[in-house]
């Protein structure tokens, strides 16, 4: 192909530093202004999650693998993940923000499962850890990452001691434990759109003809206001059930009422483009 494809109309400093460039940094105020209501709802949801997390961390004093203690750890993880989505989205980093939003949906599945079927979830969590260790060990042996000798023998013994029935905790199976099975579709969409190097996710970096008759170059840069709104929508959609679930589990009536109000605000928000 003789034609040279170039990246056009990039913000100042993008060619040198990408989303860390000065042009993207200077555009944060305008990106936030374009979706002021969505950013406000996301930040209010984050503040509510942080209040719930601090209260839960102070209240839950139990064994490390009690349902409540595990839920607090999932909640703390969720706070950082939602904050990451907000920080990425204010720079217009669509794929990156949506990848984290997908992680929030997984966290929501965990909280819902801890509330609906805690014993089953904790057993799945244990099995997931064992299955992961077994797979890593088998890979290390198969690829000869550990040479023959006492260390290799000890690893083989450790692998053999792990229950062969232990399975990796798949997100669909996890979602089925609680009432959030419908959100599994959003998980799938975010996986295809952002988290995995799929045909759809890679299409984001193509500049296509308006007639869809072909493509005319590569593209990169910040997402538009619709894409950014959809990213925040996906993150909040996952974060709210986390807040509702944890406050229900810990019988935090004030916190639960706060998340109910946030759910009402979420329902009243305008539609966003599909992921």
C-alpha cells in the first residue's frame, strides 16, 4: 500500500506524551464541563462509597475470611477503581476507563454474591486461588522455568496437593449467584469494546470513510462527550449496587438511604450512547 497513514488533529504534546501531554491536561476542564452532570454523579457516588468504606472498615472486626471482611476489601478495591475511571475519563481515555469499569462490574458481582450466597462465594474464592496456583505451577514446569532438582520436585508436590476439581471463578458463574445477572451483558460489552484486543476495540484506532466504504488512516486521542458519558454511566451502573449491597449487609440504614437517592438520580439521567 503506497499511501502513508498519519495521525491527524492531535492535541498539543500528544505525539510526544500521549494522554500525558499538555494539550490533554489543559482540556480536562472542558471535558468535565461537557458532561458536568455525569461527573457530578460519579463523584457523589465515589464520596458515598468512601464514606461506606471508612465506616465499614471501622465496624467490621472479624476473621479475615468472614463475608463481611471480604466485602470490605472488595469495597476498598471498588473505591480506587471508580476513582480511576473518573481520572481516566476526564482525559478522554475511553478504552482505559471502560476497562476499569469492567472491573467494577466484577466487584459488583462479588458483593451481590456475598449478600445472596456467602458460603458458596467464599468457597469459589478459595477454589479460584487454588486453581490459579495450580495453573501457574503447571506452566512453570511445562516451560521449564524451574530446572530439575529439589525446587522442581517441591513444586510438583505442591501442584499434586491442590484439589484437581478447583476451578477458576468465572464472571458469568459469579454473576449467577446474585441478582445482577443482567449486568453480565455490560461486562461482555466492555470486554469486547475495551478490555480485550478484539476487532471492535481495535476499530477505535481506525479512521473510516463516512460512507463506510473503507478506511483512510489511523486515529488516536480523547473520546467525545458521548463516549465519555457512556463510560461514566457504565462505572456508576456497577458502583451503585456495590454501595447498596455493602450497606444492606452491614445494616447501615443511613448509607443505604444515601445510595437509594443516588440510584434515583441515576435513573433520571439522560440516555447515553451504547457501549
